[in-house]
């Protein structure tokens, strides 16, 4: 089962606001031994959101969709989700209960639109202000506000996917390599051998350079089950030492 994220908002694509959802959902998954497989950024364009949701629903992934579930003209996610599911929008009774509890005597028909969701969904409780999100077919639709969306995403993970958690099953270790030959092209053969010898691991290499373009170090590491990671790192250590490359553990 793969996990994905859809992050919606013209304000993010224009640079008016900095996205905080990608890093947070990756963190929430990582501490539970899970991994984000993909992410997409979309503007406030209903047809494109609908097409993206049709594709992700067909794929069967677990998806967290951030933004656009409000009731202003630039919010299209509820309508796009309904179109992707081929259902209509209806006032969800549980959402209505939460919204009425939130606003009390100040409730209005306009505010109740916040609980108008695609038919057949479940609500996701919002501990911040009780205006819920919704979920259907492993897709979770959350507000764009991080202070609301992030605890809602965490609740959904812990409520519906705890059986997938494996926090000790995956570790990430890396060396910081320096020296004349500490660059990717010079170590390509070593990296290819590690991939062949340890196919269950994820290998990565991340060069770092100064603002002036001077090579600083190469971060070379692997991610996966602890015994395999330790074996792969030992293999890397022996080879870089043989080549005269200096190494230290990444902090």
C-alpha cells in the first residue's frame, strides 16, 4: 500500500504562502515506519483536481489531500471529489452536528455549506474548531490550515492504518564523504554494486556544495531494515577507505 499527498492552492503555487504539508505528512509517516511514495501540487482548478482524484482513486493508494474544502468560490475540492466519485454533494449529518455545536445560535445556511460533502463519506474530526474534513476510499480531505490539517491527518493515520505501522523496521544511515574522489561519478560503480547486493534497501547520494560552487561533501546512505543497513554501510565503509576517501557518520 502506497501513501500519497495532494496539496491544493493557488497561493502555494504563486509563492504567496509556503507549503507546510509536505514535510509534515512525510514526518508523520516516517515516525510510524511508513513512507510517502508521491506528492502532487495543484492550483484551484476544479477540472484538474477532479482528474487527479479520479486517477488516485483508481490507483488504490492512501492519499492525504490538503486544501480547498471551504465554502468560498476558490474552494473546489469538495465538488471535485464528488465529481471524481460520481456522486452528489449532501449535508453530512455528523458534519452538521459538529458545525451546529461550533456556532450555536450563530449557525447559518452558509456555514452549513462547510459540511456539504460527497454522498457516502465519513467525517474526519477537527480538534481545532470542529469544522470536519472527510474521508472516502482511503482518501482524506483536510483543510489548508496546518494547525487544523496536521492533527486531523495524525488522527486518521492512528485510527485507520495502525496495523501498517513498523517504526523499528526501517532505519536510515549515511556517511559524509570528503576528498578528491568523493563525488557521485567516481563512486557510481560502488553505488551500483550496493543496489545489486542489497536490493531491499533504498540507496541515495546527496552532494553538497558551497554558495561559490565548491564541492563540500557527498552524503551517501541507505534506508531499510537495520541488519541490511548495517551490512551495506560496512561494505561502503571498506570500499571508500580502500579508495582513500575520508568518511564520517552523518549526525
